[in-house]
C-alpha cells in the first residue's frame, strides 16, 4: 500500500496556516494569562469536561472571589474558592 499524496492549492494552504496560527496565538495568550494570575497569587485547578454555562449559577452563588475559566484550566482568586470548586466538580 502506497501513501497517498494530498496536493493543496495556495488558498487552502493559506487558510490552514491562518487557522493554525490562530490556535497557536490562543494557546499562547491563555498561557500568559494563567501565568500572570499565578504570579498574582491565584490558584490553578485543572478539571476537564466542565462547561462554564452548566455551572454558572453555582459559581455565582458559591464563589467569594473572582474566577476565570480557560478550557480545562480554572483559576481562582481565593484558595478557599478553589477548594470548594474541587470538592464539588472534580
């Protein structure tokens, strides 16, 4: 069995390059934001498969400080909020 060669035209290659660059930029910006929050004393919690829309009311009712969600990385201004979040959602 021989490998198939896929040929792209210039427009397709440009579009794929733009998509890839946007994803790299998004990941880099997230990393910078997370590191800044960590340096400001925030607590990082990694939990996957949680949709912020599903837990929005719970967060509003139970969090005392500020929080941020970055895909599977959750950041909490207050360590007690991070602990409560872990107990409820992990």
